[in-house]
C-alpha cells in the first residue's frame, strides 16, 4: 500500500536528520565551516545555490502530507485521518493529532521542529555578511527565515537561535516571544525593501517570494502577534495589517472568480506565492482506491468532520453537481460538487483522454459525499463490492470501513494530478485579514465578507460576528495551512469537536505543542511547555 511506503520514507529521512537538526547543526556542502578552515564561519560559497536549496527544502515541507500540514490541519476540525481496518493505523500517529493526545515523542512534532529550525539556521548563514550575497538573495533568505521562525513561535512559543559562528558545544539561546516577533518583523521589513515586485499577478516568478508575499506574511504575523505575546490586539498592528493589504492590492492582486480554477497552474489574480511542490498528496490521500485510475487510485485516508462540512450552504446530505459544476443541491461554489460521470474529452489544456473522457473528471471537487461515479456514469464500488458512498457518519477514529467520512478535494486530479504548483499565500486570505483587522479596531467587516461571499455564490450575511468571520475563513481557506492558527486566534482551538479526547477539551496547554524530547536533551536552555 502506498501509505506505508510514504510513512517509512518520511520516518527514515527524519531519523537520519534527528541528531543534527535538533541541535541546529547543518551539514552544508556549499558552506565553509570552522572545522574546514580553523578560522570560523567564512560564508556560503555559492549563496544563490544556497537560497535555491533552501527554497527546495521549504517546498518539500509544504508538499508533505505529514509534519507541517498535519500539525496545521489534522489537529483541527477540518481534517482527520481515521483508521480503516489496518490502513492508516500507524501506531496512532494520526489519531493522536486529531484527538489532541499527542506527546513530546510524537514523530511529526519532532520532524517539524527539526525542519523549521534547520531552515532558520541555513537562512542565517545566507544573511551573514561574510557570505557576501546579493541584496535580493539576502532579502529572500530573510523572508524564509521569518516564515520558518514564525511557525516555530506559533507552534511552540519558544524559539531557539544559534549564531552561525557557534559550534555544537554551544547551546542555542532561546528568544522570548517579544524578541522573536521583533526579529521576524525586522526580517520582513528588510524583505519588503529588498525583494522584487512581480511583473504581474499570476506569473511564473511567484515561486519565489516577492514584496507582496513579504507584506502578506507580515500582515499575518501582526494579526496573530497578540496571541504570541499574551496581550490584547494592538490597534496600531491592526491598522498596519489594513495598510499592508492595501499595498498588496495596489500591485494588482484581487479576488478571483472561479474558485477551483485558482488551484490550477494557469495564471490568476489571487495567487501571491506558490511553490513547486506536487499537489498529489492534497489529492490522493483522501480519495478511495477506486476513485480514479490515475496513479493507481487513491490512498483512502484523510476526511473531514460533518460539522465542518455543515459550515457551507446546501443540502447537508448531498453535494451533487452538473458536469460543469453547476450545483444541484443549493450549495455555494466553495463546497464543490460530485459529478455523476466523467466529462467528454475535448483536448482541453492539462487533460488526457481515457476512453473518450477526461481522465479523472469523474472525481468531484470540494467535499465528496454520497455515491461516487466512474467515468462512464456507473456507480463506483469499494473493494468488498459495496456502492462507494461516502458518509457523514463515522464510528470514531477507529473501526471505519472504506466508505466512512466526507473527502476533501481542492486540487483537481483531472488537471495533472502531480502538477508542481501548490499555493501558499493568496489574496483572499489577505482580504479576510483586512476584514478581521477592521473588526478588531471596532469597524464593521460585513461589506468585505459579503464581497467575497457574493463572488463565491453564497448568500450575503446581514452582520458579521467573530464566529461568522472564523467560519468564513474556514469556508474560503480549508486545507491551506490556516485552520489551527485561525481557531487559536478566535479562541476555538481547545473547544470540543467530534472525536477529540474529552480530557483535552478546554485544555489551554494544547494551544502549544510540546518541545520534542530530543530537543530538550540537546539544549538545556529549552523548558518544556506546560502540561507536558
């Protein structure tokens, strides 16, 4: 089965990196180290290649279905990975994330800690004046250092920092949340000054960060800053969020009609930063083995809770649509649709012929519930021979069959299932951040939220409360690495949801992950987070 190989490969790579990464030592091939010269760090020999390699590492971290994605999404009401027979058991590594019963030895928590802290150190090497990198390389490295450090702060509340001159005998010092925020903000202000503006939204140059990407990230950091510092939202920070989003819009970014087309490779006005990570994990980990013949079928793992699905307008028990996506069950555009057959092949861009149909076009988009169909319109079956009907109801995180659980599809299998174009930042998130900043300074975000809802075919709201704004962010940004942070900012991350461990409900200690045991052993300056 594909799953076991992928998890074995991930674990093997992680095991190989655990010692060096936990202690923030990097075995670079293009850097000059103290042991090489006896003179101390003298710089990265090829800074452009160093930045390329750092982007490639970040690309792999974003494209993975475990680690960074799992911590952001599977720990929320938006994604869960139930065990189906023996499939996706994996010693409970997925179930504990959704149930909030993780421990300091959880492998994905350790992997993510290692990866992000490694990013920070490698970026610092590029930033160091002895590397003598170009201004644009330094700006790119500062952006990636800020992005990585922001996640460390968000996940753990403690940020270890090693100077590039410090060897393994030196324990990295720990930045306070205030120090970490200040460094992140400083890096992003420098990145804004040094990064280029894009020629036009939607271009191929968005695979590297631009001024707009740095502004978007700075707005996100400022929007969450009060959570990190344990204070009330600061009006000056919120006003800066509004200003940053206005500056992004001034570069030509805007809300885009045609929701699911945004997640294709073709240019659009919404995408601010994308990475060349293949989108296969986002597609196949939720599809059934028989959903499509592409890549040998799905992996039948990831699902969503019915309560999250119910945030969207439409029939709660059906999500049908015409072949062109026209809704048949009163659903808004973002909830997607399940077609009753494949689309006849016309030679459209990015499609391939399979018996006269666009291969993979029988797979719906958005939320897949109810009967699923083959290209020829016949009912798909599960492996035991039952009709493949995805159900709202699940018995729990264990004891599931192949059909339980609503599946989520945002990238389309029919348009190159392993297309290397995964969105990280887009303007709809900027738009909603501005609406939230307006709300947090006493303004009314209703008009901005309804502008987006109208574009997505959803009924305008009379007024918008905090709960409405959190729900709207869920509807617009599901499975885009947003949900954990959003729930935490709106005070909902520790609330009860289906299959969460009762002892974890209301436990504020779960707002931060535990410091991995390996990290504590290697750096006595770290202290374990409360509750672990």
